[in-house]
C-alpha cells in the first residue's frame, strides 16, 4: 500500500518569513495518463479543508501566489513565500486515490 | 460558485444506521465523481468512499467496506452515504468533496455512542 509521509509534523514561523512542507510517497505518483495527482489542502481551525494546489503545482482559483507546489515522482513540496496570519492551520497532501498525509500544523511564532 | 451542503449526521448507538446526504450546486454534478472524507475529533483526514459520475464505479476504504454504501441521484444533484453497523471509531465529521473543483462541504458530525 502507498504511504504518504509529511514533514515536519509542526512548524512555527515568523510572520513574513518563508515556510516549506515536504510530502513523500512510498510509490511514484505518476499515473498511466502521464499526470501526477498530488494535491495540497489547508484546514484552518474549525473550518473545512480547502484545496490550494492540484496536480503538484497548479494553484486553485483565489489562492494567493505566495503558495507554490513543486516536485515529481515521490517527493513533493509546498512552499509559502511569506507567511501571513491567515496561513495558520494544518496542511495536508493527498495523492490521486485520496490517501492523505498525516498533516503539518503551522503556527505563528 | 460550487456549494456542497451535507446533512443527516447525529448521535447513533453502536450497531445503528445513519444516512448522510450532500446537495451540490454551482456545477454540473452529473459530470464528476464525488467523494466522502471523514475526520475523527482531533485527527487527520481519512478518505471513506468515492463514486463515479454515472455510478458505475464505487470505491471504499477497507475500514468501511461491507458496512457503508455510497450512491448518488444526478437528477437531484445529491450524494448519499448509507452507514450501517456503526462503530465508535466511525465517530467523525463527514465531508462531501468534489475532486474537480476541490470544493468541500461544511461537514456533518456523526457520533456513535451508547
């Protein structure tokens, strides 16, 4: 079975500073159609998850450009170029068959 | 704007049943596969089940296989989850989610307790 591993488990970031979250899959996420189905979600406390990034690097509508996704094969990264107060919460990666990583909690230092 | 509104959650005893519903709007519901995802209190996200646009394919997490049934009514823009033989470990907020738009509903809480 595929295992999705996120790191770190938690992150304390100063406002305006960058942040980076890693997601590793135990198997390649490249599908037979040539696409890599790796999404990133953000869940603020008490709210539903919101998708930020789909297929590795595509930002969803309305997502600030300070968020970016990258990676290939089994290693993926979500980067926030300058953390803002509204970015607190838990970030999850998810692969194409809806297997989620364990989550990374982001807080403001 | 895509909207997904879940309902049907509540308190149920172990072994009991519950049927969740999700009404969709703002997109062509009949075109896309749909999903149920749950989140136990204080825990991460767990995919539960998916159904293809025309109901030809249904998939389930091992943890619910044989107990839960996903279905949809495209004429009513609605997604359902029939949950039988409920266990304490099924206690969670259940979200309906659309892969195409990435939208999720607000969730409905299911509590299984005697």
